């Protein structure tokens, strides 16, 4: 089952007519994925070029603009241009053709995956199933051992914490896996500690030495960021297939340093643009197997998101200034207290708005290959969740912290879903086949993690 001509006619690959509707294109693509999965189950898995041809055809024909350009550039191709279509391809009307096994017999009917209709998009909700009591036991042991070992155990503590949150985050009934080794994390933290000590020594030597040390670290920051992103992605997997990160040093330098300097020069006014560039840098360079993530969020919604908190901050500052001006010296001793109350009020009122809005904005504009994400977090429930977490943590002198983290993880997971075509099993199986056949570009173990 091979495709002789890698530039084979996309309509022939999907087995549909040139005037097929978008629904017929989607249905043909899902049937192709199901046939690939069936081949894996029966030991007759096709080569990676078949999945390549199928994905390329769907990406072109499912996009009206790309399809129009393709139709204009490529006249109708004859079926002789393709040695074989996918086994069991469709006829010219887009109907499924059931493949007949060698020697005759009953045609094989590909199974349906994901528990939904084979002809419609299926929504898979994320779910967090960990308990606060379980995480409390992990957290208290991590805390005590980190104190007793003067922080050395913190690398092992991070692995235990990440493994807990990864395995309890479920998608379609399967959890994620965290594979990092504590020694690699400890190495990264040793590097970070050395850099901080060097900065401290330079600061004591004088402002000139401190400034030169900071300038010397500027080119190092993007390199450390890329290494950390690669480490985290490579050490995360879902159903046995790992993620990978392919951002470059030049991209990181432009994102973190270039736009960071623009933000400073604009006195913070370009911070939403800087944040948008960071999100795009991470997601656009992330892959699951060989399937790329893409984020299409533009800078405009980021600026709009920060407009209300900015106006709220201006109103708070103006109210404080007006109060001091009206009351004069009698209120002067209370200014520090009023400032503290204003800052806490700003965090309680506006930070949930920004966090929820940012989460929804990014995920609602993110896709994994042909599959889309949807985030449905709401500001008021998130606000009450954070407020009650703070109150309970303060009243218990910090002991409620593990339950607070679990409650937050559960709420965030419940608001996120993945809309997949053809079921997750077919998609994951196809990516596993392709990743194995093409080679894992992230097979190198990235052994440096600077994130705490």
C-alpha cells in the first residue's frame, strides 16, 4: 500500500470527487484515519508516506483558500497518477469502499473510535482526578526532606509533584506521564544557583560590575529558556507518545530579549504584545509526535484583555490621590496601609479576570494538527475559587495549600476540551506510526532544566 507519486492528486488520495462538499472532505479524512488504525490493529500498517499524503490532502482541501489555489494550479488528474489509494478508499461520490482481504472473504469494516459518531467531530473533555489528601502526603514529605537536605531534595520533590499532576490529568480516560530524572533537574538548579551567586558577587562589587554582569547574562537567558522548554516537552508523554519542542535560540532571543527591550522602552505599554509573542513562541514550536501545535492569537485581543485592569488600576490610584488630597496630613500615616489594601484588591479583582481571559484566549486559538481546543473558564467562579483558597490557606497556616492546588487544577481541567476528528485513538496511532517511521527528532535527552 504505497503512493508512487508523492504529489498525487489530493482528491484521489481521499477518494472523493472534485466537487465534493466540505462535509464529504471531512468524512473521507476520518475514514482514512480509521483505515490506518485498522491496519495497525491487523499488523498491516502502511508506510509514513501514506499518512503524509492523507494529512496533506486534508489540510489543502479543508481550507477554502488553499483548495481554490490548488484547483486553479492542478487540472484534474487521472487515476493512473497514483499506483494505489489508501485501501478501502471512497468512490467518486465520497462513499466508503470496504477493503477485501486477500483470498476473498468478508470485507473488513474499520472500527469507530472515541465513542462517538464516525462522521462527526467528537469532543473530549479534560479531567483532573487527583485528591487533595493524596497531594498533601506528597507535599508534606517533599517539604520536610527539602528542609532537612538544605534544598537538595527539591529536585526529587519536583519530580514527585509533576508526576502526581500529570498522571491525574486525564484526556479520554488516559493520563499524562512525566519522565524527568531528578539528577537532570538538580544539574539545572546548580547552574541557576551559580549564576545567582555570580550576580550577587557582582552587585557587591559595585553598580558598574553588576550592570556588566546583567548584560553578560542577557544572551544566556534565551538559551536557558529553549533548553527548559525542550526538557519539559520531551519528558511529557500521552499514551506513550512524547511531546517535543523545536524553538531555536534566534527565535528565543527575538522573543524574550527583543520584545522585552521594546516593552521596557515603552514603559510597559507593549507588555501585551510581548506576552502574545511568548505564547506564540512556545505553542508554535511544540509538537505531539510529529503533529504540530499552532496558535493563531493576534496581539489585538491581548491589548483588549489588559485594557480593563489598566483602567481599574488608574481608578484606584486616582481614588487614593484624591483621598490624600482631601484629608491632608490626617491620612498620611495610613497611606502605606491603603496602598497595601489597594494592591491586594487589585490582585483579587483583576488578576482572575486576566488569568481566565488569557487562558481562554490562548487555548481557543490553538490547534493540534487538525484538532481544536476550547477553553470555557469563567471569571466569577474562578474568583471565588481563588478567594476561598486564600482564606482557607491563611486560616490553616498554610496546610490547606495542597487542597488549594488540586481545586485549581480540577477547575482548569474541567474548562478545557479537545475537539477531534475521527477519534483520539486513530490520531494517536497514526502519529505513533509516523514518529516511529520518521525517527524521533527529540530522541536526544535534554538534561538541563532551570525551572523550579
